[in-house]
C-alpha cells in the first residue's frame, strides 16, 4: 500500500517594511539605536539636588546635623543625651584651654623642646596654641549641643588617639616639634577615649531603647508603627 506524504509548501513571507516616522531620531542617550514605533523622547531636565542658591544653607544644616537623628531638648531622652554631649565637650575643652593658657603664660618657646612642664605634662608654645584652638572648638560643640556635639566628640577623640600613636613614634626624633613625652602620649590616649565615650553615649549599642532618637532614625518604619500603636492605646 503506497503511502502518500503531503508536504506543505514552506513559503517565507518577507517582513513588512517598518514604517518609520519621518521625525524619528534614535534615542542613543539610552544606549538604544534600534527604531521603535513608539518611544518616549528624551527631555532635558535640571540637575538633581537643591538649586545653587540653597546649597549653602543646606550644607550648613548638614554640618550642624551630620546624621538623620535630631535631638529635641523638650523630650526627656533627647535632653539627657544632649546634656552628656555638652558636658563631655565642655569639660575636655576647659582642661585643654587651661593647659594651653598656662603654657603661654610661662612664655615657653614656640618650638622649644627643653622639657618645660605644665600640669605634669611637657609643653611648648605650639602645643599650647594647639590646645587652646581645640579647646575653643569643643566649647563651640558644647554651645551647639545635639548631634553636632556628639559627632565632634567622636571625631576629636579619634584624632587624639591617632596623635598619641604618631607622637609615640616621634618621641626620640628631631620631628618632635610638640615636645611630647611619654606622659603626653598617655594623656592623649586618655583624652581620646574619654571624648569617644562621651560622643558615643546613647548612640552606639545593640540594646538602645526605642525612644532613643538614633534608634528611631535607623528604624523609621518600626518607630512609626509603635507610635501608631501608642496613639491607638491612648485614644481608648
């Protein structure tokens, strides 16, 4: 029995010619060079970010509030944190100011390394001036308070610790322009750790209370949910 096989003719139809709009221009700005029937044309826009006339005030605000959290002195938790930051900056600034002023009163040479001491610490004119400048900066942090004082304490604490290591390496060299001795190195370490403790108080930790402003800034959704729950409970 003969088997007849019927084969369907395979005819390839030529693709219809794409009708391009006469005003079509490939939007290569997006990395595409193929034509499209419909596309969104590129529209020039202004640069992102605040306009130039507002960048100055925003920069100043960012310096005063370097983190998203802002302390409100009317809230008990925020007021306590701000007071700790202010006290830490004020006490350390006062100590440095007294040390620097006594060094200038004794009229020690600016780069003298003869072994003159003030408050049991070796010093000279340059170290005295530097101490006064840092003390004035800490006083500014005490006046401003809030997150600015906290960040300032941490930053200066790190600088004091770094200064201790650097000057420890320069004790017996000709580059010891600040007339450091081992007691100065230890003092630098102690002040650095103290400033960092004051700056990190209530800001760094794994068990911060939920009314802490830094915890709320890191967990905004959970903080808002707890606020709604408290609001609903109070309404009852």
